[in-house]
């Protein structure tokens, strides 16, 4: 399935963007830190009333912060000295992601419980500001927002390192593996990656004398993946290597995911998308399956539409739940992911996986392929969200039930607002911390007519 080609119109000549003002950058401010904001910073105001977004701080702290960016009446700053510390502050589990460091660990200075509380407050704030008062009140009526830990992450004393099964790095000019500084071009060579699973850390990618240097060159992008169903691999350019640095030919990696009482095996390209948390796929697959059908066997004979279906993480348990008397059709824009899904769904004759744009026309076409009003629509859009057009198209299918997976609080709030304004009401909203030490969070919402 593919969308019709659209005629391209000549775009107007764009004027160069004005240079960002440098005045004030580097200035040190003493600030009283307020509520966490979407994106990994807290809100503060300087002595002139200007809003300053402060990273590496905690609500309630007093800090000295260095201004890193200025735009009109806003500023961004890194907390470099803590004058009055929060009880939630701990020694960072990843110091290189601290002030002036790499991105990807902006909450590493907080306890895991404080990180989940931070994310709960951000979601609640976005639901109110972006989703609107009606949506916020509906969530409050359901008990509010409470971000839960992933299975195995419940121990408050656990530093939650070693959870990422995939990392991406870039090689610096000296041939060392590193990451870009936060919102910058400079590559900072990493000394370690404490958030990665042990199998990745043991590859020795960050050692001063690492043997991997003979295989990469400055500027290369490198990915290390540790699948649950096999040994770790390293991708350098178009080549894949085993843990001992020997080049191998492997088209897919196996991921074993407990879903219900079974374990599903998925085969995904090493370069393909998969949940990074070692239990992330398990959490979301079980949540979506329960949200779509509820009690066991309740899905038999049902008709399902799935949008942004990826390699089939949800498609497989949905297909198993509806059985031969049911029907599942899926739509995904990444053709490589659709090929993976086709292999993962090969045993289910009642499932069709289509490649095409997930837009209004794509949803209409997919509904036609289903040949019936879907009993449930499952959507797992990228970070930007599904958008109003797709949400309106979902509502137009007449589906009595929608399951929405959101990885961004603001985009999720926008999509929920669009769906509720199109005739749905919120039945439940759950959230999990599948990205410890970052501001990212996953939500699964259920809506009914």
C-alpha cells in the first residue's frame, strides 16, 4: 500500500535564519528552581523575571547556573553549583552527561523515584496545557498520572544502570567512540556507558587502546546491540561484527519477549528500531494486548487495524489473540520494518502488513483492506505524534476502541485531545519509565466511543 504521489510546488525562497544572540551566554545566575518542564529542564526566573530553563537541577533547589542559550525573553542554563540541594539529589550515575557534557542522561543526578515523579508531573502538566482542561479533568478522575517502573526496576536503591540494549555513538577525530555534546556539534569521547547492558559495556568500545579502532574511522556512526536472543553485535557503516570483531553476515537479530503466558520471538534487522530497555518490549506488548481486548480470549474473531506497526511487536500478540476467525491489517512507513513484520507474521494467514504513509489516505485505504469497522485501532506514532489528520481519520473508521501509545507527553496530549474532540472518551492512561536517567517516558492510553 502506498499513498498517491502528490504534485510538488516550488517552495518560496527562504531567508537565512537570524543568528542566535550571544549576549548573556556564559553568564552565571543564582536561581530558585521550580517545576520540571517538558524536555528535561526545570523552570526558574532570574532577577528580571525572565524564564530560564535549568538542566541538571531539581525542583526546590537553589543553584548557580551558567547560561548556555538565549532567545528573546527566554534563556537556558546548566546548574553548575548547588547552593541548596534537594533530598532527591544523588551522585550522578553518568557524570559525562552532566553540565557541559553529552545529551541522554539529564536526570542521572536524581533518585529513580524522583525521576518517575518528575515525569508524572510533566505528563500531568502537558495534559492540562496542551490537552486542555477537559482532558486533564478526565485523567484526574481516573486517579491522575503515576509513572511506573519497568519490571525489575522497583527497588528504590537500584541505580538503574545497565538497562539499554542498544547504543549509538560517533567516532571523534582521534578515533575514539563518543557522543555529541548536548545541542552541539563537538564529539565528546566517552569513558564508559553506564546505562548500557553489561554485554555492551564488555565490548570495550570506550577503552583507550580498544581493538575496534582498526575497524572504524573518524566520523563513523557505530551501533552496538545486545538482543535478548543472542550475542551482541556491532554495526560500523554497512558492516556487522561479532563481539570478537570478526565481520559476520546476519540479516536479523532475535528478540524474545514474554507476552501473557507465552514467549514470542521476533526477528529484526540490526539497524531496525526496537525498544531499548531490556524489558521495554515486554511492558508495552502486554499493555497493548490487555488494552485492546481485556480478558483472555476476548479478542477471538475481532477485526484490528494497527498504525505505525514497526516490526510487529504488537501485531504478533494481536494476531494470536484474534485467531483464524479474526482479521488484522497493519500500516507502517518504513519498508524495512514492514519486511521484518512480514517474517514475524508469516504464520498468521489472517494478517496483512502494508507499507505506506500513515496519513488520512493511508488510514482510509487500510480500512478498506480490513473490509469492516475495526473493533479496535492501535496506533504507536513516532515522537511527533499522530497529528490531528490521522486522529480524525481514526475516528472516521467508526472504531469503538482506540489504543494510543505515546513516547512524548506533549504529542500524546495533542493526540488525546484530537481523539476526545472527535467523539472518544478516555478510559485509562498508564505510563512507564522505560528510559531511566532521561526525560523520556512511554504512555498507553485507551479511548472508547
